């Protein structure tokens, strides 16, 4: 065998898996090996097969859990605990869904939004999930909750869905929750650019219909970041070039807003784009007091009536963190003083800065 890639290819061959069928623990080991080689789809498939062959074998269960657990990010539980998020989606789906509605859910995760749509009366829901381990779990959850007759979990990226095969026809409602702390990193813009129009009817409801990145002047009273020029006697200052934003809980008690908020970037998701790269600038008016950074968060307009926003403040909770970006120095700002923040973005990331000399 010339390389580990060749070895993996050999191990992944169907006949190898067949031969291991009589040895579920070794099949599970093979799944683990495939996962470490980046073959997650095949790894998840073999893990499920090992479990079916030996449902009561604790060693198989241990390895299968490891394979499935490593394949799925651990924030899934956190988002499910965000009741305001869940309620905002549920309410918007109930408002949009009528008798006979066909729904597409991009990013099934646990299947929660797809089940909300079915519960609200959708005639059919196609829910796609690109993570194979997650797609398998979602299908099990949908079955367990009695919605398998109306919800189809498709283990694909939305970009690979086609009308005529995965979807009988373009849908009436497209729902998605593929936004991150800074809105963009899960490629919501690219996915909606692709899906809106191609997979939806011209008058389809898109939930959420709009998304925005909000910013405000802020003071974070717990300067956790070290002096990078001197850490244990080493100069680490080239690290300054890396993204210095830190994620904080929306209700962090050491974070105070020091201006009214404003949108730095705002998107009409329902338009389907194009969402070409662009720059923006926003002038913030201080409410007074020291300012040592800019804080950014997200706002989702679900539809004409509903909004979800994780604006920082006492008692605020959200599954999404707010991003705090430190300024090079502390500014003592009087009420009414202004500061202009510049922003630039591509489809999956954004940057902010304050022009030198303010
Ligand atoms: C933040 S979770 C949301 C899960 C669920 N919809 C909910 O709201 O609880 C996003 C999920 O979408 C999946 N995903 C992201 N982009 C996708 C795409 N373009 N096609 C299919 N799945 C996608 C991710 O793998 C992840 O499981």
C-alpha cells in the first residue's frame, strides 16, 4: 500500500465492509479510521451499520458515539435551548403556512424547524442536511415524532438539490437557520443566492426574510486580552494581524453599550441577492463614557411581524454570541461625540475598523 490514502480506499471498499459484517466492533473501528481520514459520510454509514448489527454491544456503542459525536458540532444543543429563537421561527412558520404549503428547510439539524412546519399544517416538507451524521439523527427524530409521512430528510447540501428529483416542484416557503455570531460564516448569503428562485416559487415566503449585522460603541470592563508584545517574555505581536474579536454572551455583565446601535450591513434575504462583496461605513453617536471597542450582533427579521435580535444588555440571552472588537486605545467620549466605523465583507466574513485619527 503506497500511502495512507490508498489504505483508506482499500479499507473503505464495499467487500471489506461486507467481510467485517460478522465483526461489528471491527466495523465500528473501520468507521473511526475512515473518519480520521476525512471520509465522514462513509464513516457515519458504517457506524450506523455496526450499531444495527450489535445494538447491545457496549464497545460498538462507545465507538459509534465517538464517530457520530465527532462529526457534529457541539453547538446544536445550545441553539435548541434558545427559546426566543425557537419561538420566533415557530411563530413565523405558523403565519406563513397554509393548507397545501410545500416547504423547504435548509439545514435540518435536529429537524426542529421541519417539524414546526409540519405541525403548522404544511402538506410536505423537504429538509436538507449536509452533515451525514446529523441527517441520520434528524431522520430518526422525525420518525419518532410521527412526521415521517410529511417530512423528507435529504442528506445533501442545498446547492445539490434539484426540482424534479429532491423537490416535486418549487416550494411556497423556504425556511433556514444557517446564521452565525457574525451572521455570515455559515454561508447564508451564498446558499440563499442559490436557492431563492431556483428552488422556490416567485412569490415564496423566505424565513427569515432579512438579516442585519448591528454594531454599537461599547466598553468591555474585563480586558482579558494579554499584552501580546510580552507573554512569558516572548513577543507575540504578529498575532495582532489575526482576527482579534472575542465572542461574549449577550448578557455579559462587563459589557456596556456606549451608543445607539446601527446596522453596519443589512441584507434582503428574500431577494436572493446577488450579495456581492461590499463596504459600508456607519457613524455612531456616543452616549458618553470610556469606549474601548465596538460590539456587533445580529438581527433576523423573520417576516413582516417577527424579529429576533440578540442585542447585548443586562439579562439578554441568546445561542449566538456577540462579537467584541477592541479599539487600539481607550477613547473618552462625551455624549454626542461621533465615531465612524468602516466595514468590509465578502460572502462569509466581515471586517471592521476605525479610521486612524477617528
Ligand atoms: C444552525 S443549524 C440549524 C439546525 C435547525 N434548522 C435548527 O434551527 O435547530 C444549521 C444546520 O444546517 C446545516 N447546513 C448549513 N448549510 C447547509 C446547506 N447549504 N445545505 C444543507 N445543510 C446545511 C448544518 O450542517 C447544520 O446542521
